[in-house]
């Protein structure tokens, strides 16, 4: 296994997934839930993110070509999804745990597009396209798994923060997370628009 490539992929994906930055959003979405449901959401989100990244690593370009979808379109779609979630956080619609479905939270937006978002997907696809032989592929696969395990550990043990913050602190954190999520969403859409403009400008 290529240790240098493993390090490059691990650091790149770890920076993109940003576990410390994910923590306030995760706590905002799952804070009102019981500890068991919150832990379940953590592993479901990581499992889905791993599955999505692996699928795009193996057949991402083929799938996008077949659907006639450009990567900026995928990026813009992720941004729109995040805006919907951000609005729910800002308006307090996620505060009632009885109205939340753990699996839904884990799948969208935690699993995708937050963890397995356009950045992680594109980076993984590029690493796979540049790989040369089984040693490189093994290093990339090991790095992806290592990153997902790291993210799971961070989310799994973030529950202790809930006990410190209590309901009032969780409510404040929810509003802050909603604002941060809205900013991330706007940036994703802006980058997608810029990519589209650049692409079509090059065609002219």
C-alpha cells in the first residue's frame, strides 16, 4: 500500500468532511433525540456517506455521463437541500423530537450532502482516476474508511456536549448551526454557478 497516497487522501477527505465543523450541525439536528437515537443517527450517516463515496469512486463518472449531469449540477442540488434544512433549523421546526425521523436526519442532510457532498465525491473520483495499480486503490480505500471511522468517533462521542449545553444551549446552537448551514449552502450554489459560467464561457 502507498503510505504517501494514503496520507494525501486521508488529509484531503478529513478537511472536506470537517468533523469538528460537523459537530454543531449534528448536535442541532439530533440534540432533542434520546442518546440511543442520536448514536444510531451517527452510524447511519457515516454508513451512507461511505456507501455514496464508494459508489462514486467506482462508477461516478460513468453514472454522471449516463444521466447527462455535470458535477456543478450535483453541487447546486446539494446546496438547495442544505438551504431547506437550514431554514428548518433557523425557524425551530426541528425542535420537536416527536416530529423527527432519525433515519431521515441521518440520510439527509448528515449522510449526504454534508459528509458525502460534492467536495468529497469529486476529490475521491480524482484520486481514483489518477491511481495506478492495486496498491494505489488499496491506499485510497483504506483512507476513505479511516476518515469515516474518524467522523463516526467524533459524532458518536459528541453526545456529552448535549448534557453540558442543556435545552437552552441546544436551542442557541441550533440557530447558529442553521446560519452556518445556510452559508455553506449559498457557497455551494455560488461555486456551482461560477463553474457553469466558466464552462459555457469556454465553449463560446
